[in-house]
């Protein structure tokens, strides 16, 4: 995926200035891209002048994120990012699996899954699994499979 590609490029060339170009404006994708080393994040529907301005900004050594995307990300900054295991559990929750089924898929105990589910609910500030999946889709943490 794109985030993995960013990591590999930055590992091979630490001074590389990378701009992620995507259709996804979800804050989790932005966090992951920036954490991986992207200096900018552009949406494919941006105007050409905005794209050029962003490229120039990144070339000067600064970061560039569209204002609308930055505002959305700022709303969710206080939350802690989900761990890789919590993301796995959330994805399986999104597929409709129950704790026992998730435990089987991940080869862990059902109690461990319950802890991960509780952490996901807390970090997303929701009360139930369905709302967690809805929020995750809205924030770009999960994507509907095509």
C-alpha cells in the first residue's frame, strides 16, 4: 500500500520529500502517511494551482496538507492512534465477526479480544461495536472493500 511505499522510500532515501496523492481524506490515512514520512498529502480532486503550490511548499522543506483536511484531522488529534492489533480487531469487527470468531482468526484468547475491543471503543470514543465501525469508516480508518 501507499504507506508502506512511503516507509520503504524514506528508508532507502531519508532526504526524499514525498507527497501522498489520494482520494482518501480520512484522518487515519493522513496520520499514517505523515507518520511514515510523507511531507504532504494531496487529494486527487484538488485544483492544479493547489497541487503546484503544495509541491513548492514541500520542496522548500515544509509540510503541505489541504486546509479542509487539516481541519478535520485537528478535530481528532486528542485521540490516541490504534495499535496494529486493534486495527486488525476493528477490521474483523467490520466484517461482522464476534469476539469468539475474532479470537480464532487471530489465534488469541477471547479475553484478549475483549480487551482490544474495549480499547478500540475507548479510543474512538464510542459505546458499541457498530458505532466504532461507522466512525472508523468516516475517519478513513477502515475502507469498504470493493
